[in-house]
C-alpha cells in the first residue's frame, strides 16, 4: 500500500504555501492561472532560467524536500510541461528557416525536466521516470509509485505532477472545442454547455511504504480507456467490491468539470454509490488540465487530514461525521478514466 | 519473482520493415543511413539520416490505415505493433482483455508535424485534422482505440531512454500481478523539430556517424519503432520464447540536462544495478549493445563507465551506425537487435569505426561473428540524465 506523508500544491487558489480554500478565486479571461509564490527557496539566477512548469514543480517540491530526507527516486507526470519551449523552438525553426538556432528552448522542451532537475538539485541517482500519458499521466505515475514501494519496502519517493496553460495547448484545445468562456465560478457546473475552463498547477507528494506518520494511504488505483459510460460504472463496481469489500466510500471526490458531454460519466458513478455518500467537486478551483486529478488527490489528503472542506465544494453533503474513505473518480475528455481509493491513516 | 520472457517482437527501421529484414541487413553490415529525402526541410537531400524510405501515405496504404489525423509516428508504431502481436500469437480477443497492458515510449509523438502544429497553435479558427494528434499520448491512444485495449495503457518520455523504460515498466507490471501480458516499446520519427534541435546543439554529424571512433563527429538521427510482447513464465508455458528479460535498472546521472558526467556515474550505476537485478556478475555479460550515439561526450563516458565496471569490457557494438539514433524508439529497437544476437548466436559488425578512442583503447566488434552468447546488455541514456540498462538472456 502506498502512504502519503507530505503533500503540497501550487494552484489557481490560495493553496501554497498556506492553504485558504474559503474564498474562491475566479478565472481571469476564462483561464484559471496558478497563483505562483515568490519562490524564496530558489536562487534568483536559477529561477530566471526555469520555464513556468519547471518553476511551479520545483517550487512545490522544494518545501517537501526540506523535511523529506533522502529519497529513493523521483516520479513525474505531465502532459504539457515543456510545450511552451517546444512552441518557441518551432517559432525559431519557422522564423529563421532552419538556420542558426539557439538550443535552449529545445533542451527545455523535454517533459522529463522536472524529475531531471530535482535529481540534479539533490544529487539523487535513484529511480527517475516521467509519465506523459495525457489525462492518465498522473495515475500511471501513481501506479508506478505503488509498485516501487511494494518492490522496495521502506523506500520513499517524490511523486509530482505539473501542467501549465501555454499558448500552444490553449489554442489547440480551444480549436478542439474543449473550452468555454466563463469568468465566474458560480456558473461553472450549471452553464449547461460543453467545454470547461483551462487550468494549471503542480502537485507534489512524498510517498512511501510506511504507514507510520502518514496522512493517508492509497488502497488501489485503476485506469480505463473507454467512451462508454456504462462500462465505467461496471468497472467501478468491480473496483469497489475488490478493494472496499465490506464498506462504502464516505465521499466521492468528483472530477466533474462543467462540460455537459461528460456529465453522464460522473452521474453514473454517483448513482452507483449508496444514499448518504457525499459528493464534492474541485475543478471550479483548479480548472481542467490533463494532470488536474493530482490536485484532486491533494484535496483528498487535505480533507482527510483536516476533516473539513469548504461549502462551495459540496454537491451532496456527506452523511457521516468522520470521513475515512474517499473515492476519487476523474475522466479526461470522456476517454481516460481513473478510480483512486484514498483512506485516512 | 516470476521470470519474464519475450514471446513476440516487431520492428521497422531504416534497415527494413520486419525482424527478418533487419537481421539480414545487420548480418551484411548494411548501413541504412542515407541523405534525408522525405521531409520538406532545408536539410533534405543533404543530411544523413536513418530514414525509412516509405512516404507517410505509402505507410498508411500498406497498413490500411485510412482515418484522418494519423501521424507518421502513429503509423510506424502500428506497423511494429502488428508484427509483435502476430509473432506472439495474441488474438484480437486477448488484446482486449484488462490483463493486457500497453506502454509506449516516445519523444517526438505527434510533433513530427512541425508546420501543421505551428499553424494550429497560432490559429484563431479552422483547426487541422491533427488537433488531437500532437500529444505524446496520441500514439498509444490511437492503438488503444484501434485494438479496443481495456487494460492499463501508458506513455513515457524520458528522452532517449524512453522505450527502454517502457520495457522495464511492462516487466514490473507483470511482476506486480497487474498484468498477464505487456506490449512494450517505442516509436519516433524524423522531424524538423528534432533535426533542428540536435543541429542547434552541434551534435549532428554531417557525415555518416562513427560510434566509438577517435574521430567521431556526432550523431545521425533515425526513425523507427519496435515493440516486444512480455509474458511471465507461468503464462507462457506452451509458447515459443525468444529471450528472457533477466535484468533492468533505471537511474539518473544527476549532472547536466544534455550531457553525461565525465565519470559516467549514471551509466555505471545503470549497468551495475541491472547486473545485480539479474543476479549476474560483470564477467557473465557476453556482449553490450551500447548506447553509442557517436557524440564526443556519450561514447567517451560510456566507455569509461564500461572500463569502471568490467575488468575487461565484453565485446560491444553500436547499431546506431546502421540506423542512426532513433531517440525514443532506440531502446526497443536495440532490444530487438540484442534478442536477434541471442537467438542466432551471432554478433553484427559496428560500422565506421576505424580507430578506437585512444584514451580507452576500446574497439567495438567490426566483423560478423558467430559465437556462444548467454547474456546481453543493452544501454540507453537520455537527456535529463536518464540512464537505463536492460539484460536479455538466452532461453
């Protein structure tokens, strides 16, 4: 079992370094940009050379690394990190007609920059991996980490995700019809239209096989590719009967994102759960992006640790006082689905 | 821990469109690196590349892949995937089981479409047919949908070690009980993006590359795809086994974003720990399919790491002298070549090395030879300090 010992995230809300979820920060120009901190821990010269996703990822990781002790490796997940540099390099190619180009953007366009940078900063020769499977990059990284702690009892890893809104991915997703223009979180779930709001952020976790001192544990995580909502519900039923056989989740943390097309998936999962199961939502806070569900896990950890959540997250009030088991269901673009079962330690 | 066997494989490279074509070309010491023809680029007609001389429409026709929005990367992947699955005898039904997992390693993904991508990322309206194709995941998602894969599907990008890491991940998914069969490997194709990137870094050679030669001047890019089918011993009792995957390890050099440390700590650790995971001693390794990119940095550092680990380094070669550096596909293609070495108990010549690196005194294998081979190591190192070594053993 994978236990979470520390967690941090930089998001569009006040989540870093202090957490205040009571006041919702609304989108600007239809985008939920991350509220980046001053990054006091990173030398100014280093900071200037970092792209935004690397900066957010390293910024969020740094606070955990101060107290984490020696790590056995770094597991990253991203769909878009490096895309901004990629696009800048494409611009150079076109503008200078494949002439003399500067390689900086090319080198920085590699999506494995975050795990690579952390390993360099901390002289970590351990396991180093970058999962880039779009809307399941984070879940695949989580499954990788779960296998690692099973393979190496006593081991400890940094598991981290980052994605940013770049001109590149914003335009491509907008042309694909995945965004709508909203400037208020009040309309987020009820606009009755397709598309969501783009978001960005970095989430970092220190995970290990040790229960002692942990905040929460992940009993199971499963992924699925399908466009069939009935199949998702089917697989969820099997997932719960296998991994939570004699109990029910107290809470569904839902990745609902305001896109009408995707609602049947989320409603199908809600209807499978018995009455009294609470339903909370978080995408009005984070916006939608491929690794947004890592922020979902961050919310899950926060809720289990503090046993509280702001009212604006509630879709259905949970029936129990003490929250122990949280089911996180997310889907990306109606194709990439994941179930994560999170329990308080 | 269960033993992991390779029960199928498929490959396409500048040497040929099938496993047997690749083997014949390797035996003959053929070099598939020729002036690039198929990309509309100022380097066309000049830059030596390991190019597959089938245009993208020709590839699509040969594969009956007619849907819009397919990239060259996706087509090369489909070609090698089809072969691997056929060679392992996996039925369409078996492919669709939740116990069948698929992991693709790629660094270019759909970015081979440099000009289309630029247009779409700048555009205010009228997106192209490729909007969903630019992502790294687009290839695995295409194959997932085409073959109704319902098990775990993943894409990894650790630069030039991507597909070696895909192979490792697949083996670990099998050992953890999360899968019964894993289709693993990678794909990359030539692209304006990578050609200009490596050119800007001044590590592209304008001549045909010379891995491990004192006078080496840099790498040639290549393209291709390869996939292996991995199964556990207990799930492959009645099946033909091509090789056993006995060891693997992934580490980070923790030194520099685009070059290896002088002492080769990352390569050294990857090789050392892969041996440990296989319960083998250095002397057990009969041959190394080296990363051998023919850059000044890589070949010197990889040689140094081999000298550190082995009292007397085993025979080694770089098949990048045949097909160029296929980036995210390299680890998987070189795994196929290593398995061919084992299956046929033969070594293929490393090309274009006349004088070994002076400071190391090491020379790669330069002639075709037949000899007993039990364990072969395959190295892959990538930007960001990613270093991975795999060990395949004779069955």
